[in-house]
């Protein structure tokens, strides 16, 4: 199936304390909140949110990737989901403060 918006939320959990882990830092709660808010959108969009494995940038905290545009948000908290939905999903605007910055 082709989605207008597809949200991937890292829920990877590492063993050991040497590296951060998105799953240990509320990845499942983020997935649940994205699913809830996408379901309740005021417009008709074919949208999906689901768990993903490691997205490879664990040091930046909970990571969310949005396709088809390939935007990566990092350090995402449950309270950021509403802003991402309202700005990115509905208006096509990136949430600059959460964007993965290139080195």
C-alpha cells in the first residue's frame, strides 16, 4: 500500500548503558501517540505510524522518520507529536527545532 504519510518511530532497545536507546526513552509511547493522532486527523489522508528497528542515530535520542520526504526528527518527546502532526503532516512545514542536523 502507498501512504501519503508514513511515520517510523524507532523502538530499538539496547542492552548495556554505553549508548542511548530510543525504545528505552519512550519509543513505544511515541508510536502509540502518533497512531492515535493520525487516526483522528481532520482531513482524509492515507497515513500510518509504526515501530521500526534502529534508525542508526541513537545518540540523538528518540528518532522519528517521516516518508515519503525522508525527514528525520530527533529527541522527540510525546508532547512533540501534536506539533509534528499539525505542522509537518497537515501543513507540510518541518519542525526545525527537532530536525536532525547534518554534521
